[in-house]
C-alpha cells in the first residue's frame, strides 16, 4: 500500500512540474493552455454490493471527487492531464453486514504528452493509473465480481511517422502493472509487456485502412499461468459525414499458456463501431468478439459484447441519456457460460452558466450463468452534483 502511495506521489509531483513549465511557456503567443478544476459529490445506493446470488447486501456509498483537467498545446506539442481523487464512505442497511473496512481513497489519472520533433516524426507517451474497488475496470470484457481493492498502471510510449497524406506508421510499447491490495484465492499480481505496430493507409480524406499487429506477455507473480498472445487485425474506417462515422475490423488472436494443463486459445476476432454526434445528441454502438486479457484463477473466456449508448440535450440545460450492454462469456477450460445484461437511464440539469449539473441515474445489471451460484441481479441509483469551472487561461 505504501509503495502504491509513494508511486502516486512521485507521479503527481512530476505532473505538477510539467504543468508549471507549460504555464511559463504558454506565455508565448503560439501556445495555449486551459485549466478546469472540477468536483463531483455522489450518493449511490446498491441492493447487491457484492454481486452475490444469495447473500445480497444493501449498501449506501457516499463519495467526494475533486479533480482537474489541464491542456497545453502549441503547433508542435500537446499535453493533457485529467486527474480525479475520490474518497468513498460505505454504510450498510443491514446489521449482519460490516462495511467499516470498505472505505477507501481512489485515484483516476489519464496523462498524454506528444511532441513533433521533425516535420513528420512525433514522439509521445500516455499514462493511465487507477485505484479502485470496481472490478469493471480490470478488463474490457470483465466478468469478475470481487470487490477487493487494486491498482493498475499503464504507460505507453510511442513513435509515429506521417507518410505525407498517404498514412502513418506507429510503433508503441505498453507496460502494465496490476496489483491487488487485498487478495482472495486465485487473485495474483501481474505485469504485461506489449508491443504494438499500426500501419494506416488513407484511401482518401474519408476512407482509411488500419493494419495492427500486437504481441504481449502477461506474467503472474504466483501459481497462475503466464501466457503469450499474438493478435492481428485489419480495420476499415469511414467518415460518412460531419456527424456520422464508423469502422469495422476483423482478424485473428492466438494465445499460448505456459501451464500444460490449460488449452491454448486461437480465435477469429472482429469489431464494429458506429458513432453519431450533433450539437444536441450522441449515439454510440459497438459490437465485438475477442478474448479476455485479465482474469482470476485461470478462468479465460471468449466474449461477444454489444454496447449501445445515447444522449440528447433538451432546451440547452436538460441532458437525458440511456444505454446498456450485453455480453456472452464462453469459458475455455470449463463448461461455464455467462450472459450479462446491463441497462441504465439518467437525466441531468445544468445551471449557473453550466458550471453545475445535478443528475439522477438508475442502473440495472443481471448475470445468468449455467454454473450454480454465479447468477446475480443488482439495482443501483445515483444522485450526483457536478461542478466544472473554466479558468479561461489561454
């Protein structure tokens, strides 16, 4: 835990130094900078905090979430920081549930920096750090319900070369460190090292082809099996208009496990995405098939997942939104198969020149598994007050 806190502190000091340097440089006529402090106060109620089939627990979660957004850019450089510190208090409705040990401090940090050194050569880095109890952040296709605290750090330096108007080539390296701060059987810390090569060819100004190859190794600290993964995918992207774009891709993913008792995996993969956006509305759809990268107890699976989310703004101050997802998880080394359904709906009202928004959201999730004891239903209600202030720095 102390190692985690020292790592966070060192990185925040580094980011603060970068921000101060950029603030000085931004005095030049060619540089622009923006700083937006923000705050969220949230009250959540869930009727099944531990996502259990039989031992449902009603929990109230109160959180305070101060943060900041910082952007700095010139014609050659770009720096962006989004950081939120959160503290969560948990209170139970039932006497037989002890929530005193659930309170914790969370972190959510996203950092990006890039500089164009030559006419066509750009060097950049991205950084993502989270500390949370929410298992949904462990993996895109997460099927974990455990509420143990963990932190994950990803850093990805990259080099990009623009080939005039014909396209670009990008090579990147990603390092991920994943650490459980509390562990149950089957949970182990791990690290991942990934190489990524992406070649983009522009057919014209609105049609593009991306060929991406990735290879990576995940190394667990204990008895769980390490593995090597190899993935290639060809994607076609198109901007249909100023408000509509989409893409479709397909490829192959192969995974070799070190443990002889686990079957290696090789799967056809694909993804389809459609994004539509106007001044007052948004609609996003995604459908994909791939393998889960991170899990517990060697429980790997192939997933089909569909997401649909929409938003509409009425009379400039009322924001209504709804969405959800469906995921089928077919486990490789067992007969287990899960179907998970999620839906949410919410509304927000902005006031005081849109610096504040008060919102109410309802979220429902259900999982249907063919293994006894793994089904669950969860109802969640959120009441939020958001504040964002634009300092107007330029």
